[in-house]
């Protein structure tokens, strides 16, 4: 078992390895002063791991309640958020109690935001059950729900009390959900450099790669917890990716959309002379090796409209993460008036 310590506004440990779920009871006892907990999960994950999580808490002396919501991105909305906080209130959880997020990114984001808001903050533990959530959303304290105008537009920075990344849980993931997380893994490779990027193959993804990705995120979070500087590099592929995801009506998953977004921005960077065309092609080839999409049929105008609603927009500019080479990315402020050129360059066929 590998432990990664995150020194943020609330310091916490991330346990990575097979069997990490077995640490829930002792981890919960350290995180909560009282002995009541609510396990929040969704209809796909809870039948697989809910009973084991509840039993671990009960054996540690907790009274356990559960809150289950429909699986899928559409549940990351205001109605489900209010349903959850009302359930916490109905069960009379106090600031000394604990909330446990058991599931993928939707569960973690929704539960974390509820924990941040209920009683102005109660402790919560993340138990990510997807590769995407393990390497990305469970660490770093970004919590949010979606609004009709766009993804993650209503949320808070709120660090968990602990994160348990049990890589054994990846064994039950459908192949397409596993591939979803591989997009974020490739993103870390592009950011970190050759030592990680060149190691990435579909067969290499396990506890070692998961821990390496989390360690990259730890460094970004510790340098810039509230996303005003270095942490913005983690948005590689996300500004255009979120736009593609939204305009697809969420027919494209988050990982698929981020994959497309990374390639769009790399192709545009190559066209504008910021990176070599070979770099853009190498990024696309790595993503394709994981079975991820690298193109979109969406019209540039549709992508633009969604991108202008992205939370990363600052006034009349958007900061794009632009790869210059593997392991060398820059933050590129782009005027809103110039964004259509970037999108059009990204969607053009390869030359």
C-alpha cells in the first residue's frame, strides 16, 4: 500500500493499492469525532461495494445510513444535491459526523459539495471506484454540480479528510469506463514528461501508475490549491473537452471528451507554431492506443458557444493549456475573439 500525503488547507492522506477499502473503519475513526456516518453512492456501485463499506464502518462502531441516487452524469444536478443535504438533515448528522463518497467522479463531486455546504462543512472520505476518479476528481478538493449552462459551475473547494484508492475495485469496471480514466492518465503523462508518458500502455495501468498520477496532482494542488496558477495545468484538454461533452448531450463521456479536447488543442498549437506537428500526432496516437476518440463531428460554432460558458473563462479571455512538447506545457491566455480560430484549427482534418 502506498500513501501519498497532500499538504493542503486540510492535510490528508491518499492510500493507493489493492485492499484499501479495508482501511475504511480505522480511517473513519480518525476523521470523525462522533460515530454516525452516511454512505453516499449510486445505483451501479452500491450493489457491488455498499455492503462492504457499511460493514467496515459498523465494525468500527458507526451507525450507518445510506443515500443512493441514479447512476450517471445527469444526476450531478441541483435536485440531487438538495435531496442529499435534506437527507443528511433528516438523519440529524452533526459537524462531528462523517460522509463517505463511494463511487466515481459524479458521486465524489456531488457528495463533496454537499459535505462542504451542509452545516457549513462536515468531514468526508472519498472512495473512488473508477480510474478517472482515482487519478483525478477524488484528490484536490474540487467539488461541484452541473448547471444547465455548463459543467461544474456551482461548487466549492473543500478537501476530503482522506482518500482510499482501492485498485482492486478497477476489476469490476466495464472496459469503456476504464478507458475513460485512461484519458486523464495520458494527460498526466503529457504534463509530467517522458518518464511517465513513455510508460503508458493499456497493460501498464495499475497501482503504480495510479500513484504516479496522484503524485503529479498532489504537486499541483500543494502549489496552487485554489486554481489560480500552477493547478491550471491540470485543465489540459478540459476547456474544449467540457464543451464537446456538453454539446454531445453527454453522449460522449468525460474521458472521451477530454481526449478529444487534448488533441484539438495540440493540433491548434501545431498550426500556430507553438508545438511540432509530431507532438500533436504523438498525443493522438497515445490516446488512440487506449481506444479513445481524437476527433469530433461537432461544428466549431457549437463548441465555441459551450466553451464560452466554461468556468475557467476570466472576463474576455480564456486560459488554454497548450502543449509545446511532452513534459512542456504553457498557460496561454486567449482572447474570446480569438477562440474561434483555435477551435477551427483543432477540428480541421490532419494535413
